[in-house]
């Protein structure tokens, strides 16, 4: 989830997994999967930086041990 600001200065929290693409016109337009569009004050670069910072906070599970992979492929 990332914090953004609507054009009318109202803050919003957005699930960044819903972003399909971001366009820069006079305003920044965030298009979500499903077709909804949000006009926000942040630049596309700021949004991308926030998404990357958010995703860096999510822990990634370590890969399974090689022995478990070999056993699974035999089973």
C-alpha cells in the first residue's frame, strides 16, 4: 500500500498491486486493473519510487533446500 494525494488534496492509500499503468498529462493519471482512473499530485517517478520502497519491505521466503527439491522431483 502506498500513500498518494488526489488532485483535490485529499490523501488516499492505494494497493499498488492494482496499478496497471501511470500516465503524465497535465496531471498524473493512475489507471487500475478494472479501468478505474485516479488523478493524483505525485509524479509517475514518485509513484514508482514509493511502489519500489513498499515492495522492498516485503520479506521474500528463502528458496527450499536442494535436498527437498531433489526429493520432490523423484516423488
